[in-house]
C-alpha cells in the first residue's frame, strides 16, 4: 500500500510517499480502507521531531474515513463494507475528566492515517454521518472533537452566552464557531485576515477583530459587552488582554499555545475576585466523539475545508499548514 512516512525528524521535507506493508487486523480490530484523511497542526510538530518518544519511520496522520474491508478474530464480519470514521486516538482511559497515562493520538507512536489502510480497535470506529462525503468526514475527528470538548464539555456553551473564538482560520476554530452558534451563543472571532473573519461569519459568527491591531481585545470585549467564554489556541501575550474581556464567572478554555507563554503572569486578584475559570483541554473521549458525531448529523454540520490534495502531496499540505495559509481543513484524497 502507499503511505506518507516520516523517515526522520526534520520537517515536512522528511516525509516520503512510499510503499509500505499492508497491515492485518489483530483480534478485536477492523481494517479500514481509507478514502480520505486530513491534516492537523500536530503533523507539523511530529515531522519536526517535537513529540515525546519520537520513533521513525512512522506513518503520520490522525484523521481518516473509509470503509471496513477486513476484520480480526472476534469481530462481526457483517461490518465489512460499512462506511466509517475513525476516533483519532487510543486509550483515553476510564475517567471522562482527563486522559489516562496510556492515551496517545494516531500518527505517533501508533501508525497514522496517511495511508491506504489502517487497523483500529472495533471500539474506535463510528459510522460515517450520512450527510458527509468521505473527505468531509475525514476532516471532522480531531478538530471537531477538540473543539467540542472545549466548547461543550468545558465551556458548557448555551443560549445567551457571548463566546470568543481565536484564530478563526484553523480547523478547530471553524468547528468551535459552529458548535457555539448552533447552541445559541453569540460568537465573535479573531484573525489577522478579513477574509477569514468573513468566512467565520458565514459559519455563524456575528463579528470579529484583527489581532494585529492595538487594543483589539478591548474593542471586541466592548462590542460584545464582555464574554462568558473564550476558546483559545494561541496563548502568548494576548492571554492577559483576553482575560480582561471576560465577564464575572467567565471561562477561558485553551487547547494550544502556538504563540508560546505570556511574557507576564496573570493578575491573580482579578481572577479570584471575578471568579474566572482557566481550563486546559486536549482532544476528547470516545463518549464525546460519539456525542459530537450525533450532533453533527442532527444539525447537518459540515467542516470548513480549505482544499483537497492527493495523498502524494501531503508534504506540500504540511508546509502550507505551517505557514497558516489555510482557512479550514486541508484534506488528502487517497
């Protein structure tokens, strides 16, 4: 089979589109013939060697959708031919509040989805939502689940809430906008691109601000009359400015730090006097995955897709993602 293999740490140029052995399902597993997969910023970190316990060579990629073409011992052969989407991780654990010690995301150290076939435990697959194409289904798992946990589980988003989603062009953010808007919230966004803000408004946002402009956070906070919830992946020096826009009892949920650490710590007095909650979040459990897919099916939610490339051009896709040149997900067609 063909696969995109990281041959050694060193960035996208170390990715090779090559022949690799086709896997066979172990007991309790299914094998999925993948028709599409999708890129995530995690793929950049893995390609550059910024993942604990790096092992190469490794097939990268966390998102995938396709059809079951073989099953292992103990699995109903009647599943063969079913269109499915894959839970993008392994071994969440027994506690819904946090992932366990054995939790890991596909694509390092386990073989990932940038391949013609992948094997997965039967418990880690779900029927593909009927309204989604394989490309759309492949764009949903990691970004959709990460934003679902941030917005719904931790943010408890609901009617009457003012929500700010930062970095409007990312795959996770485009889903967060939709989860929040469909749950009745008033959604605002940040971006350095007016085009991306416009696309966010098409997904349900009602306003946005350019984070490169001085005072953007205060201006957005004034426009919204304060936020009940902020969903952020950037961190950096915008962290404290955004905290100041939260209403009393507000929540700041973050799932990344692409801009690094803030240069100064938050003022603790502001936090405890205003009952502010700061919540870290990563990925999500299989239970949340099922809830997210059911909500997406019920509301006919579609991912924002920037472009679809052939699997052989995964290297170009990772380089584009690294440049922040996309608005939505980059999908690979197999």
